[in-house]
């Protein structure tokens, strides 16, 4: 292996580590899906309590739920469990897509830098004196 090939290999690995580090937070996991699910359940239960308080005439507080209709809030609470199961079923596919996208970014950066390298090399060779 020549020095340029070794340099390319090291730079390629550094790019892979950088892209992986930048995209790590976006990797879909069961824990993230469960966290989103807990947030949604908490929100829609709070909306249900808001509408019950409104019916009882206890108090009318400002709530993000005031922009929803009661039926929508009740239906959303019921649909959340199904949505959770559906998202868990799609988890392996989403993880595969994450890996494929990350590899695509890595490949794209390497391909772009290779094109730039060949272009600079071509221009540089154009300025060399011609051999007689």
C-alpha cells in the first residue's frame, strides 16, 4: 500500500467515525419508542382529565388540549397503544434504514472527495511540462 492509499484509508475511517457520531442520536431503539409512547399517553390522559374538569365545571384552565375536540382526544388515547405496537413492529426496518442511510452518507462523502482528488490531480498534471 502506498502512502496515499494509507492516507485515504485513515481519512475514510475518520469520516465514518464522524458520521456515526453525528447520527448516533437518531438511531431508533425500543427505549426511544417507549419514551415517545409514554409522553403521548401522558398528554392524552391529561387531555381526558381536562375535559372531565370542564364537564364538572371545576375550573377552566389554559391547556394545550383546548385546541382539540373531546372525541379526538379520546380516540387518540385509544389509538396510542396500537400505534406503539405498530412502531415496535417497524423497528427492525427503521434500524436497517438508519444503517443504510448512514452508510450512504459515508459513501457519498468518500465519493465526492475522490472526485475532487481526481479533478485536482487532472488539473495539476495539465500544468506539468510535456516530456519530449
